[in-house]
């Protein structure tokens, strides 16, 4: 299969991510209505440990393998061996991580003050193994610049999770804890279905050989770990801080708030989900830029590599900046539409959380793209250092701010903004090394900010009618300004869209 270009790959993964996130966003509406604030608090408590173990066993694998496969193909080496060794290694790692989560279910739920969450931990544990296997396939396909399997697997994942999750939650709605752990069990079922799809898809490749055998000629496990471990560490910092937060925030809030679990659910389960949506939409840009940057730097073409980085940042700003602005100005209307069951004091708290977290929507999206660029350059350690510093700042600020009953859970949102700002500054310094490129990135941000302001003005009169009409007006106004101002030149888009080949292998911009 011919490789897809950078923009095509980004569109494919982003389209899959958008559809998956739309499904997930609408899933949250009836799920919140069924489980309520208390149930969503328990539901969200389980995810930090799950995300941490998932990161350590799988999350860094696609980016690391994509870089390894892209570099191998760029110099004419066999990339099948990389997949076979990765499957053998990370299947074992995923199985071990699943066992750890199962064994920690009781201690973690006790530490969080919710013993009933133990069953929910156990329901999610098997999913870690299947995601580890799934991540190997995704990294291999992305390294080959084939982004369709990743996008489709995300849709399969979400569809199973949503369908079974709502069915289980509604069926067992009279028992909140049982409804929560059954809904979480559907997440595991979704991972199994996506894993089966990727296995079948990989088997359809004409040059595929049996996996888990013929280990001769494979890269060693240590070589794979050297590639994936820095990426894993960079990706694992925030889930680790999330585990600490799941205990820290509820414990601190419980000192002066009787609804500490519900407040945590509003922050981590609803507000954060909304603020992370722009980054999720832009995830395709981050995934697609890794093989492009890796291939350019493997050939020693630093100038082309910097152009790839700058184009990825520009594209991320184009999508994330207006989305963050829309969240900032229309948070109450958005929350009322997406979470109609969250009303009264909880509704006001949720809207204020979303408004405070709006800057994080933009910052996280850019950090995500810059981290991917650093991974493509083989500098994932810098990204890990940036995230470690940022997470430390976040936890320190949370300890300070959450002490105050006046600030309450909003202190976690302020700390989140500071966290991603620190990460952005570090990543930006090391990923865009040319002064001229940094100036251009700043100019793009200013240009898109003016366009976003015009979009908000167009949306404002309709915000009182319906938020969807306001969003439509904002989108049309923003695109009109983009076309009139020529945000992306025809030559620039043609360069990013067309396929480039070297010995029959696509590279992209």
C-alpha cells in the first residue's frame, strides 16, 4: 500500500478521532443522567490508575514504533521484525500491568475512600492487556504511514464501549456501584473488539508472516525498550499525577465539602472531558507528524524537519485556538446542552470549571503536537522532562489552592492551566529551534486569535437561541476569514498533500 501524505494521514486519524470523541461526548450525557454526580465520581476515580498502567504498558508504543518503523523503511530495512518483537514484548508487559491493577483494586479504592470502586478496577484490568497488543499494531501501521486502521479501530472501540456501557448502566441503575463497574467492563469489551479488528487487518497485508514466531532477525527487546521507553515516560507523567490527584483532590475537598466525590466527578469526569476535546480532535496531527519528522531527520534534512514541525503547530493552532475561545465564552450554554441533568449549584460549578479550563484546551493541544515532534526527532526524553516539571507544578499548586474552601475544586483547574503552560514553554524551546520559525508560530497564533474573535462576534447573537446555532455561525465566520485571509496557501497545502517517494516508500511533508 502506498503511504499516505502528512495531511491525509492527519485527516484520517483526526476524522476517526472526531467521530470517536463525538460518540464519547454524547455517551457522557445519558451516562451522567443515569449514574448522577456520585456515580460519575466513582466512574472517574478508577481511570487515573488505569491510564497510568495503560501508559506504562501501551501508550508510548504507537509513537515509539511509528518512529522506529518509519526510520527502518527510510533506510530500506525490514519493519515486520519490529512488529513481531513488539508483540512478544508488550503482550507480556500488558499482562503484568493488568495483574497489577487487579491486585491494587482494594488498596486503591480504600485510599480514595470508596471501597465500592474495587469491582470497577477489576472490570477495567483485562483491557490493559488488549490495549498493549492493539498499540503495537497501531504503531506499525502509523510508521508505514497507513492511518486507516488506527482510525477505524478507534471507532470500533468507542462503539462497543458506548453501546454496552449504556445498556449495562441502565439495566443496573438501581445499584450505582454495579452500574459503574458494568459500564467500565464495556470498556474492556471495546478494547477486545478493536484488537480483533487490527489482528485481522494486519493479516490481510500481503507480506505478513506469522506473528509470535520466527524471531531471528528481530530487534532485541532492549532495543525496542530504548525506543519506546522515553516516549512511555513522557506520556506517563500525567497519568501518574492523575493517580495522585484522585486521592489528593478528594481528600483535601473532604475537609470542608460533604460532596467531595461529586465535585471530583464534575472536574475530572465532565469539565476535563470537554476541555480535552480540542486536543483529541488534533490528535491526528500529532500522530501523523511523527513518521514525517523521523524520516527527515533520519536523512539529515533538518530544514525539512523544521518545516514539518512548524506546519503541524500551525495546523494545531488553526483548530484548537477557536475551540478554546468558544469554550471560554460560551461555557454555561455548552454545559447546559451537553449535560442537561447537571443543574443548580452543580451546573454552575461545572460551567465555571469549563471556563477556567478553556486555556488548557489550547495549551494541551499544542503540547501534544510538540511532544510528537520531539519524539520524531528522537528527543522524547525532553518531552518527559517537560511533563515531569509541569506535573510537579500542578501538584504543588493543587496542594496550596485546594486548602481554601473559597477556591475549592477550582484550584485544580487553575493548577491544570499552569501545568500545560510550563510544558508548552519547554517543548516549544526544544522543538522549534530556529528563531525565524518561532516568530512565524507566534504570528500564526495572533492571526488565528483575531479570526477567533470575529467568529465569537458572529456567534454571540445566536448564543441565547441555541448553542448549536451559535457554533455553526462561529464556524462559518471563522472559515470565511480563513479563506479571505489565506491562512493556508495553495502551494503550502499542495506540498503537504502530495505523496513523496524514496525507493517506493512515502515520506510526506
